[in-house]
C-alpha cells in the first residue's frame, strides 16, 4: 500500500532543505511516528558508511539519526561524488558503480529510476511517514529530462511537494514566483505550499511578502522560519558552508590549520574541533599561506588524491608544511591526506585519471597504490599513544605500506593501522570520525598543548541541537498541514484501489 510521504524541494542549493528535513524527522519521530528520510539523488563528497558496508550522503545519515534509526543505503540510493569539474563517481544503493562524465551520467539516469523507486518502496513499507529531500531546484528545467532528483521523482512516486526558499540570500519573492513561472501546470499543482527560511528580524514584517507569493502562485504559506544559529553544531554536508564553521577559541587554545583542498571529502571530521573552546580552527583558503604559529596542520580527506596533491603544491602549501615540521609542528593526515604525506602515490589502474605515479609530500616513509576496490567499513579502534577508544569508519580506495606503518597511529582488532614518523610529529590514518570520540579528542589535544582538552560532549550536542531544531520548526510552521498533505497521498492511493475494477 502507498504510504504517507511528502517531498521537500528548494528554490536552489543551500536553502536549508537538509536541515528542514532533519528537523521535521525529529519533530514527527517525537510524536511517535516511524519516520524515514529519503533523497533520491545526492551530490556530495561528505558521505557516511552504513552498517551493511554501503555509503550515503552525510545529510541522510544525520536525518536517520533525527528519526532514531540506523542509516540505510536505501535512504540515498544514488550518490554522486565529484572527482573533476565534469565528472563524478556514481554510487548506487551504497556500492560504487563507476566514474562518469556529466553527459554519460545523463544517459544513465533513466536506468537508475527503477532502483531509486525500489529503495523508496522499501522505506515506505516500514514507515508511517517518509520525508523526501530534493536536490538543487525543480526550476532547472534544462535538466528535467530524465530527472530523478526533483519533479521527475515526485511524479514517478506521486508525491506532494513543499518548497523551501532562503530569504537571507535575497530575491526570495522572485525565486518562488519564478519557480512557479518555469514549471509546467502539472508540476505547479504538485507543490502544496512554501516555507520562507533563514529570516533575520521580525518575521511579521514579511506578511505582505507571503500574501504576494500566495496570490501569484496559489501555494499556501506555511510559515517563516527564523535564522537558526545552532545549525553549525550539526554535521554539514556541503563544503560551501565550511568557511562559516569558525571556532570560538579560549585563551591558550590549540591552533589547528586545515588547508582547504579542491576536492575535500568527509570534512565533517572537522566539526567536533570547530565546537571546542580549546581549539582555534583555521580554515586556510586557496592562495593563503599556512599560519606559521599553528600547533597542528591537519590534511583532510580528498576525493582525488593526485589532483589535490597538485593543487596543494600550486598554493605553495608544500613549502609551508615543510617549514611547519622544521619548527617542530605536528601534522595529521586523514585518508587522502594520509596518502599525500607519503613518498609517492601510484595509480596503475587509472582510477583517478591517466595511469601513472606522482611524488608525495615526503613527510612519511610510506607509499600508496590506488585501486578500484573500495573499503567501506565501520570500525572501532584504539589510539596507540594514549590508549583512547575510538569509533569511526574507513572509506578509501588504495593501500598504503612502508616502514612508518611499523609505528601505527591506531590498532583495529589488534592490527596496526596508519603511520607515524620516526620523530613522532607526522601522523596519519585512514579512519574518519575519530574526533567525534570525546576521550580521544581530549587526549590528542592535550598532547599538542598541555592543559587543553575536550570541553564538549559531541554526540550529546548533536542530539540536543536536533531537538532544538525540531522545536524551532514546530513553533513557526503549520506542521499539521504538512502531515495532511503527506497523508493525502496515502488516501488517494486507497481510493484508487477501492474503485479499481476487480
């Protein structure tokens, strides 16, 4: 039987669709409903590993957490992970399908719709309510043919739509009315209402704006959502907002510098550090020098290790990093950052481009060989230096070996993992999520600067923030209307079934 569902689309990217869905997930789950999040197609290099060894977008993992359930590969059946300006790795139902250029992926999309609908049906069968998130904007009508991310999916699954618009970026009336103007009549009618998001100031001042939009579109105004400053306490999916994740360091804080490489991946590794008062997190933009007074330079994960090595050198960061190590500074490489720190990175199969090998940064005596086989696994580890227990995950393609691996950074199931230089100042690991473990984070920071530690209970902070987000939405949105629209899909299906000929 068709279940209750509604799709949250937006007038553009980064208008707040992901957080709106996360907040509604927690809100309806607190009302006792079995809620599931779903995003047909996502584009992000910030991914999460599911319990069954697949991967999905980080936003859907957060939304699953808001529902109080384990993430599933069916919550995000198509994940695109950009590898170049014109191509991406395509992950379908948790498994890597291959790398495709944009035109080739466009030809592939119609073949993916049945698998998207299969995943949706699986969630629908176990839930009272499915909250679906769109991608980008339905007004990108040049991309409508073969669409599986917005109206193409909504039409295939026969789902009503709620449209979110961001007033903070300006032009919100034009965005909503313009979306209405560009959509064909059958798609306009699928949209039931709209939400004005990220409002600063007195929301009552936008009453006339809501009336103008409703008059021109026929859509119902569901509410004006004030700016939610606590959003930076939740894991971010897009690297677009990375620069806004500044820390508020206390006196004597550990200064951590992170070069923002061009294909940064799994940057939510940084989120617990950004919340710590004992950390001054410096996100170094391209063209800027690595700060000379950093205690730690952290090389993050990358979706294209060889490409980002070239990018790293183009910024002159290789020279800055060598000087940092000579001054006695510490370095930590995570996943792709680990691979960059070695003597070389080889790509004999052409996984990232033309087959070949390039020199690494030479700060660890290790070598990496890339391969098409991808390791996706949740892991529990122990930090060798402090004995701290850590939970996280591995997500990488390639194998790293060499003398410095004999000094592991971690042990996993008693086996060595990662590498540490002979002087102990350069460290690396394939494990993501390690800073989410409060005990490890505190011990690691203390090792960099005595007296520093973990002042934030990270997991508790995320859950409290999800509750606050649910309260925030419940106070201003017509939540009952959202549920009625979602249930109307279920009612329409039952009526069709009742009137169908035997």
